[in-house]
C-alpha cells in the first residue's frame, strides 16, 4: 500500500529543474478524455511569485513555503470533463514526486478571478485558468503538536460496499 501524505513543510533545498521536468514527463502521459490533454504546467521558483500565488487560495500557503510551485493550467473552453482530467494529472504528479523523494501538497486557487490571476502570473491568458497548483520540495521536519487539519482515514467499511 502506498501512502502519500500532503507535505506542507519543506527543508528549503532547491529542486533541480531536471527533477521537475521528470515529474511533468510522467504527468503528460496521464490519460485524458478524448486525449485532449487540456493542461499546461508552469514551474514557479521565484519567492515573490510563489508568495503572490499563495495569496490566491484559502489553503494555498504551502506554495510560498515550497521551493517550487508547479501551476496546473486548464483550458476553460475544453469541456466539462477538464477538471476531472486535471485531478487525474495532479494525482500522477503527486505519485511521481513521492517516487522522486519529494513532498507535495496540492492546492486550489479559487474563486474564478483568482484562477485567472494565477494564470496571468504564469504568462497565460484566456481561455487558460489556473485552478490548481502543487507545492513541491524536499520534506522538512514536521512541527510538533496537534495538527490543525484532521488526520487519519475513514475505515474501509465506512467507504466501501457491495451489491
């Protein structure tokens, strides 16, 4: 069983461009509806730009703490299943990052105006929006004490049934 917890604390070491490129290489092979591949990826490493992105989502602060904010852009005119495709490609990135020894934390950039602003920060205009990003970096020491976010998972009987 593979467990990949979200990483919100990073040790500050930079992530080489080649490592980020290898993650995107894995992600670009993710299936998509009708093979449209309605995504683009932008690696943001500048501290000011990462802080600006972190202000565009209620739970996006890990983007400021991570050495890389990998922004996932989607074509808003590509159809209703685009967000499902983005979820799939994000999960591929999470697993690829884990395999490379990196920690990651997916974040959402909402409302719609924030997604448009994030896309603009990455050099994209309509129809591209950035509803999602991934904080990437080498995991740091988790703070001691009680987490503000609930931990643990629901049991299998709570989630699964047969008919």
